[in-house]
C-alpha cells in the first residue's frame, strides 16, 4: 500500500563508496571511543603528564631505562661475584651467625631474577616507545608486587616494632653506624623508619600511576584508530 499523498516508499540511502568506508573512523566522542573509556570511575586518576611536566609515555620510557640500568649494574656485580667468589664471601665469624652471606644457590637465583627484571624493563621501554600497551603490563604488575611487599614491611614494623632491634643486633659488628643506630630511642627509630617507608610508598605509588596512565593513553589511542564500516542502512558494525 502507498502512504497518504500517493508518495511511494522512501528510497534507500545511496551506497557509500569504498573510499568513504575506508575513511570512516571511530571518533573519540562516539560510543566505545576514548571518551567513553575516560568516563569510568578511574578517570579522575588519568592524566597525560607526569613528573617534570613530561608526557606519561616519555616518563614511562625514562623509568624503564632507569630500572634497566640499575638491574644491569646488579647483574654485572652478581656475575663478577660468581667468577670471583672470594671477593664477596663473608664468613660466619664476620656476620656473627652460622650462615654464609651468599652461597652459589642464592647467587644463581639472584642472577636469574636480575635477568628477568632486565627483560621486563626492556619490554616496558619498547612498549612505551612503539605504543604497544600489552608490553607494559608485566612492568606494571612488577610495580604492584613491589608496592605490596613494601606495604607488608611497613605493616610488620608497625605491628612488631621490636623486630627492628632484633635485626640490628644480627648485623655484623663492623656495620657502619651500628652502635649509633642502636642507641636511638626505639620509639623514635620506629617513627623514622615508618616515615621513610611512607615516603618510598608514596613515590612508588606515583610511579605506578604514571605507568598506568601511559597504558591507558596508548590503549585509548589505539582504540580511536579502529575502522568503522558503515552498511547501506547506516548501521555501525
């Protein structure tokens, strides 16, 4: 049947050309774009800038290179200790206990951990430079794990303050400033250590937020470049 007025059915919209289909891209303001991602409850913690007013991507690259240098230096020290064990060997008399400072098993484990850390830091640096968000995830997980360990240390110091004095007594007699540290009031010593750990935790939390924001930036940038194909009835697929 014809609609009132004798007009025929509405003609279908003209088909889009291949260039129009290839050129249609998802706008950040459209559903599923970057704007929808930033509207989540975590959006208040999202920022494109970090310390020294540099971009989070640049900050993540600097952080990855810094961790890479530190772990490379540690690996060189461990390898030199493996080649010359007498140089880093401390006897039980020097430590005041019945154990050795570093045996071969501990050195091998520490070397393997250093190699793993170098790989994780290199992946984070490459991922931030080439804008591959998935490569940053292992480094972010390491930061969360490190933050959790430091938090447990702070909790243990707060719950068991006497462990600090026990730890100081187990240090070698030639440890620098051992007597001066043990002469400090135990309560003041606990407060100083907790303050120091709190500063470290705040700094580590800030670095975690920088890496997380870099991951979100790269992820939202990649999502905004997804092609959207339009059919003849203007339905987004």
